[in-house]
């Protein structure tokens, strides 16, 4: 072999040798990196790939009861049809299931089932729910049908039942299948597709307590994800039951009194803030929502002009009208703008250079003091008091009563209302605050908007000696009352006027149920039609236990429509005592 050819071959062999050694060096570095430097990490990954945590179906939710133990939300056993994605995705599976279900009166299309499968599929070894809410009879018929696929199997599950239905739906709320957005925002691993969660009311706010803890099974799988053996099992824990402060009997009676009306009724313990009645009318039956309704049914209820899903008790805002005069009176006394014996003359109107403000009694009330002004709801007296007090000092006390912000009740979607004021008006309308604005404000009109719950809380403070309570429908929501720092003698002057409203004034119909009631009527102007009717009061007048408010949209007169509702509910509560 020529020398020059041998030199070329030697050079190539040396290059190949170097390349082999370089490759071996890279492999050795890689082995060091994976086997020594990061060995722990890859051991964990391999171990995790070998283990699977399979979560059982969620346990039954905790029950919800009223203060007397009457059930508001409980569970009943139903059945679901379950299957594995690898079986359900076979070409002929879903058409077969659709046909069998249709023969047994269950219309479920292939496209609907495909959506259900996509939503719940996480891994091929995780069972998913194809059909739910079957009765024992339905389940027995379907699985006895020889055409039904053997790969599917039944699973007993719970279904939420609301025995009180529409009577307390605004309080209990309802449950439903978790949505994709809810699933994405939920803490990692706590929920999975197909889970049932609280969608409103107590069900939503106390979801953590009510839902319980789902059981889990740890298994070992092979490289293809098939189960090899069981490793560990953790049992399910049923959700905690909750007893509410609501009195279902009083709630039902208030709902009956509000039948045919739009509005709300609220009643609470004046010392603790425990809410016993929280009625919103009209309302809705939450059972179909929990069991599942079609998109058309959902659109019908959410687009209803009467807004049955709006909780008017905590989210509806209205002018408080003359019920607000008691707060104006206390503010004026505390700020020494008036005394209980201060007298103003009411000729039926108040004349200002640019406008005349009328009293509801066009003939006038003559000379009136604080007690007679409250008793007869004299507008002119409170026009004068409002001007003497001034908007800033009045707003100071409005804020002390917690108005203009949510009360903190343990229910979602509470509104804060509007207390307005000069700064608010400038920002909203780019206008100054005028004396006429203060005059309207002093009789609970104008820019002032409150929820029925806020008004009930304010009257609880007037009744209990000047302590601001936190309304709550569960003891879990209790908060210690806060003192408003009012002088007892000045509060007594307001209470005396509220006593006279019922005993000899505009609210006499509230006192026709065998208990002594104190309170105030209100007729709120309604830009959209007939005036709203209000009454806020408490009983017994001499030693108050409960405060209540009725707000009737387009009810015209608080004295004739709202006051008897409050009187009857207060009488019911006092005649059905319970340890609180």
C-alpha cells in the first residue's frame, strides 16, 4: 500500500477514534448529569409516573337547617351511569347509548355526551359520569336492557333537594355542576370536571364547610397506565351540616303576605343581628336549578322582567323615604341642632326663593315638636331639621349607622346602597350640592338609596340602645356589636316618637296583632310608576327583641300595605320563641 494512502487512512482512523472518545465523553457527562447531579429529581418523576391518585366521587354535602331544625337543603340518593374514556370513545359506543336511553325516555344526544366526555376527561384511567340524576327505577330498567353496553356501570350518588323550595331559595342558593371557569380558578386538585358546587346563597358562601372531602385511592400502574396494584385508600368525609338563624315558619308567612307583590321583608334579632326572615318577592324554585335545566329554561328565568333571582332584601336598593326620619332626628339631637321640645310650624309647605317643598299633608300639621313630627310624619318639620343640621353632619351619622356599604351579612352579592353627598354629586353629575338636595335627603328621598337589610339593621340599633349589629344567617357569621355612642336620653326621645307612630299615628295598622310595635311608615317616590310602600319597626316597643322591615314596590302607602306585614311578622316571632 502506498505511503500516501496509508497516511490518509491513519488520519481518518485517528479522527474516528477522537470522535468515538468525544461521544463517550458526552455520554459520560450526560450520565453524571442525570444519574448523580439530578438523580433525586428523576427518581421522583419516575416514581410519580408509576403512581396514580384516583379520586372517588364527592361525598354528600352537609345539610342545611333552619333555627328549629327544619330541613332547608338535604340529599337524596340517585344514580349515575359511569364509564372510562377509552371505552366511551369507541366508534359505536355513544350511538348505542343514545338509542337505549331514548327507548327509556331519556333524551340525550351523541353531541351532548361528547361534550360531557371532553369536559371530564383528564386521563384514560379516570372514570367519568355520562348520565346523572337517574332514579332507582330508571337505572334498573336501563341496565336490564340487553342492548345496553356492558362496559358502563351504575354509581349511587346524591342529589340536592330543597324541601322549602322557593320560600328560602334566596338564602340557601343552589348547587350545580362546576363550570370551566370555576374549575380553572379553583385551588389545584380540589375539584374536577363534573363536581357539584355551591352556586349562590349559603351553598356558595359556605362551600368549604358543606362540600366535605372526597376519598382517594393510590394505585401503581405500568408503563401503559394500567393498574398493577392498590397502595392506599383514604375514605370520604361528609360535609358539615349548618343550622341557620332563619325561622322557616316566619319566612313562609312573610312570603305568603308578599304574594303578588314585588319587594322584600327582613326581620332580625336586635341584640345579635341574627336574621330570622329574609324574603324576596318574586322568587324562584331552586330545585330545578340543582337538578339541571336546559339552556332555554335558564334563559327564561334569567331574562324574566320580574327578576326572580334578584334578592331584593340584600341587593335591591330603594329610597328609605320617611323611615329615614328617625335617623335624621337622632343625628340632629346628637349634634345639638334641635332638642326634643324644638317646635316648627307646618303650614303644608316650605317656601324657598327658588322652589316650594310640600308636606304630604297639604293642609299642614300646625306647630309640631319631635314626637308629633314623627307621629304624623311631618315633612316640613324635617325639612327644617335637615337645613339646621346640614348635610355634612347628617352624613356623619349616616355613615355611623353603616349605610352606604354592605352590612357584612354572610350571603353573596350584597349591595352597599348609595348615600351620596356633595362630593358624590360633583363626581357623578359635575354639579354643586344645593339646599334643596339636603331638604330631600332629610325625608329619605333624592340621591339616598338603601337595601331593606340596611334599614332593618339601622332600626335594630334604634331599638337596642345604639349598638350596630352585623346581620347574619348562620352563627358562623356572628360579629360583636359596635356602639354608636348615642346618649340614652336622646335615643329615648326618638323611640317615644316611634311608639306614637303606631299607637296613635300613621303606622297604627302595625299594632293590630296583639303586640306593642314601634316604627315608622314610608312612601317612597318611584320614577317608574306608583310609589313604593315601606315600614320599619321593632317589638315589643318597651323591651325590643326583633326589628323588621317591609318594602313593597308600587305598594303606594306604607301605612296601609307595609305596616301590617311588619306587625304580623313581629307578632309571629314573639309568639314562637326559641333559644338563640
